[in-house]
């Protein structure tokens, strides 16, 4: 059986097939490779012709069936089946694979962003805090060395030295924890999400990609009611004995199906826009969480800034009374407290900046 559809010649369809397959391989991801290969696998049977061989034994009384048969005794037939309608389905199948790929990639980007959760915006802030403490390591080392010298000279008590050692140990431990947090967030891949975070355009693209996938699948389903075939072949016993038959079919249930399909697409579009488990609702919840984290960081920054102002004022007073009893110990503890407080201020300032930038991301950026 050979099926022919007028709209798409075989050569054009095959050209489109190989061009699309070759281009799609340019973008590489494991999921996209999987769905593209599956689409190409399905399309290969739709594009390719099939060979058919028949063997007939005619009734002895000369009656014939409803197919293209006439003759007596035995007869062998060979034919080639090629369906441009199926070839067109093949091109749409390739497009379904591509649409599936794009929808999945956008959805996964969004899911990775949502999975960042409370860690969103912290990576650059932690890096800045770590860089500050790296610069201050020599400063707290000098304070500890001076305290140890004063202890050895009898100018400081063991209790004073223990206080300074503990504060220096806390700063060193905090620096080590920061390194671990930075490595953990880098391992989560947050570097790749920072520049795309909270863009409303990402949600719009995810919805559009989801609907494009649904539209592509629906377009293939719209072809189901139609059949167009050309049956052709040759009887090998007689090289000049060709036969053929053209047949066009249409299932009238297509009118009902089309209406139902339109209602399905409308329902799917509404689901993508409004369902609590789809991208827009998840995005709004995540944005609310980021807003809350921003407000909390701003409140903490205000508290730390006020504490640093008070500590700096106290440090100036101590500088004016450096010869007072136990002034050196108080200066050491105050300087260490200023380093720790400034590290907190650097982190919170960077975090507020990151979250502010994310919340102010313009639509379509």
C-alpha cells in the first residue's frame, strides 16, 4: 500500500527531517538528547517507506473479493508503501521532542531556583564576608600575639589571655565555617542561578514552553481523523501488469474531538497559570520568602550597624585612656569584637544588596 498526501513531497520532508535532527543535536543535555532520540526513533518509521509482498490464490469458481484482484490460479504481488501524511506526522513528532526539551529545561531551571530556598542570595554575601575575614586574619593574630607577650611579662592575667584566645578561636572557627558554606553552595550550583533569579520572564517562558508542547501534541492528534492512501504495485509474472487505488477517508467524530481538544488546551493553559503546583504559584511563594528574608536581613543589619557604632565609640574612649588599668585587655577584646561585628555587617550588607537586586528584577529581563 502506498499512501500519498498532496501537501508534503517526500524530498522536502526528508530534507526537513535531517536538518531539524542535525540542528537539535547542537544543544546538549541528557534529557534533551533522550527525548530527541525518542522523537527521531518514532519519526523514522513515519518517514520511511515499507515494502509489501502478497501471495494470492484465486477461487476455482472465479469469484473475487473486494480488493484489487482479478485472475486465476496463483499470483504474487509486490508493492511499496509511502505515506506523506505520516511523513508530516514525523516532522510534527520531531517538533514535539524539541518542545518537550525546552519545557523541561525551563522547568528544571525554575525547580533548581526554588530548591535553593533559604540559601538564595547567600553565596556572594558569604564570599564577601570570607574575603573580609581573610584580610583580618593577620590583625587578630597580632592581637593574640600581643596578649601572649603581656601574659609572659606578667602584665596580663591568665583569665585575660583566655578571653582573648577564645575570641580569636571563635573568629578562626567562623572563617572555617564560611569556607565550608561557600563550598556547599557552590556544589549546589547556585553560581549558575544567581543571574537568572526571580526574573518574571522565566515564568512567562516556562508557561509558553509548556503550552507549546501541548499545542504540538494537539496538532498531531488533529491529523488522526484523516486517511489518504494510494495502493500501487506490480505483478511480477507480468512486468507490465500494474494496479492502483486511491482512497480518502475522514472520521466525522473529528468535529466533536476538535471541540474537546480546544477545551483541553484551554484547561491546560489555565492550569499552567493558576494551579498551586505550577510555576507561577510556586514563583509567587518563593518571591514572598525572598522578600521576608530581605526584610529580616535589613533588620539584622540595622542592629549590627548600631552595635558597631557603639563599639567604635567605646574604642575611641579606650584610646583616650590607654594607660588606665586593664585598658590593654579591653582594647584587645573591643578590637576583636569590631572585627567580628564588621564581618557580620559585610555579610548582611551584601545579602540585602543581592535580595534587593533580585526583587527589583524588571519584567522581561
